[in-house]
C-alpha cells in the first residue's frame, strides 16, 4: 500500500470536504463515503434517462459504469485505488484458465490472499481504527470475482446435470470481455459497499433483459421512485437511531473494568442487549443506503408480483423486521447481510462436505472480514450457537406443536434466547480484541457457550443412548 502521509493520517482520500467535518461532527472518511453514495444515487436518475438500455448499447452503459465508478473510488480512497485494480486484474488473469478444474479455487485463494495482505497492512498502521479504506471495496471485489469464477466454471466446465438449481441459474457459458468485467467490478452504484449483484443479474441489467416478461416480451423499465422514497425514509430513521447509541448505551463500556468487575450478571446482560441492539442501525444504514443507490440506477428490479407491481427486492441486503422479531437463530442470521450469505452459500456451503459446511462458512466469513481475533471468536461462537439451536428446534419444538398456546410459549422463549444469543456472539465482532472479548464472556460466566455445548452433547450422545433403553423397557412391559 502507499505510505501514509507525514501527518500520520491513515486516510488517503480527498480533503476537499474537510470543512464539513466540524459542521457535521463526522470524520473526513465518513463524509467522503456519504458524499460518494449520495452522488451515485443522484447520478442514477440521468443514467436511467439518458442511458436507457433500449436506447443505448451495452458497451456504452459499461463504459459509463466504469468511468463513474473509478472517479468515485479515487475521490474517496485516493491512490489506494491501485489495489482495487491489481486485485481485479489478478482475478481476470486467472479467469482465462476457465477450462481448468482448479480455476475457481485459484481465484478464491488469490482474491482472499490479496485482500488479506491489505487487511494486515491496515492493522499494522491503524490497529483498532475505524477509518474507511480500500479494503471495503476490495471485500466486494472478492465476492464479484469469485462469483464470476464459479459461474464460469459451472457453465463452461461442469456437466449441467451435476448442477443444483441455484448453480444452474447463475452459470455463464463464456468468460466476460475486459470492459464488461471491469464495469462489473467498478459499477458506480455498487463499488463502495455493494450489495453484490451476481454476474448474470448484472448483465441482464445492462442489456435490459431483466425488464422483459416471462414470455421474453420487452417492457419499458419501471420507475423506482416509489421504492426510493420509502427507503430514503428508512435510511433517515436509521441515521437518527445510529446517533443515539453513543448517548444511551455506548458499546465501548463493554470493555471498561468498572463494568466488568462491579456490576451484576443481570445488569451486564441487559446492557449488552441494549447496546448491541442500538449498534445494529449502523449496519442497517449502510446496507439500506446501498440498496437505495443501486435502485436509483435501475439495478435491483426483480420482476412483478401477482398484481403487476414492480418488485425491487433483488438486492435487499437486510430484512430488519424479520431479524428483529425472529424466534430462530437461523432466521436471525439469514436476515442479516443477506447477499453475502447467498454468496457464501453459492461459493462455499454448496461445494463443501455437509459435515463441515456450516462451520466452514463461518470461518470463511471471518477470514473475509479480516484478522482481528474478535471476528473469529464471534463467527465461531455463532457457528456453535447455530448448531445447538438447530438441535433444539429439531428435537424440542415438536413437543410444543400440540396447541397454539404451547407453540406461543415456545416462540416466546426462543425469541428472547435469539435476542440474547445474537447480541452475545456479535460483541467480539464489535470489540475486535480477543482479551476484551474473553474478559466480557468470563464476566458473564460463558453461560451461553456452556448451554450450547450442553445441548450439543446431550442430543448427540446422551439422548441417543436413552432412546434405545426406553424402547427396550417398553418392549419388556408389553
């Protein structure tokens, strides 16, 4: 990476908007990120009007996407943009070996490897910092080049009968030309923070075929104005909620000696629940803003419902309501960072042995985020809880299906366990450092870890031994 400035500042983006820092109370990296996202959203309107796919060639649309994307990345991250070019080019070179069985794995290893180098470099210069840098767009780049690699591998190398429906729908027959590939990587409405459009969806957006009916009849692109207004209101509300956390329940308190040593277990769990619940709007804000930016450009259209209304949920990256009211940890996790979960399923889960697939997904997810120990503690804890929750749902829930009252009680209990489990396992992800995370868990007596291990041991060993004994006793009685 390029050397840091003489001031020791880690950030390399434009300083043009620095005067706004004192006015808005935001750092220059945050201001530049918001500015670029708002500019991208504003550009979506003339892009849809003047570069409509029915009036403009795919080449022209690709060129506009690439030029605007490069301009926004350079404004926000300056000379660090070179790493995004190197990252993308490395993947494109490897795509040329599309007839080789090892190609997608090579793209995965090379992409994650270069991203890892940048993650480590960032940790060395800005350990524990939250300054935005090029690793954000590079994380999206990994998703894109790996998705293309597997789609090309499935379409051009594997036998179609060996593909599952998800793989068939995403498969492509020919490797993309260089303009199409870089347009996909640098598309101005998704390069900053996504969410990821899979390659076949991006191509259909560029050529306009995504707007066709089921009979392949061409239709004019529907207007996203209505959905943009709704998402804008949601983004504003989330932005306001995001500002409340530091005033009400700052997460930094979870590291304080006074909090860890002088408060009761009950108080710690309630504070942890409040703090992490109020911390989530920060992620909701970024994802909903990303959805809004893509929708403004016309990407995200997902067909029509039964009433003929346009659906704009193709790139919906979080289902806030489902997450917040979920009674299942599986639903809770699947409602969070939805597109990344789809990418992990497509590239990791579906291509791994079933016995380790779930754990491998969580490990790769942590690796993709970086090398702070907190990521690995959080994702491994999530994998542990998910495994235990699956056993409880499979073995315990059937006993509560006898009546609506019993099921309501079961859902009430699992709702609160899901709330606590989510906030409990996500803490290390926010705290980052292992010792702070371990001290926090120790002060809470590792109670959910112990409970999860107990559930796994019971249903995998003790319960299996009790059932034959019970069956034998029944036979003797008869």
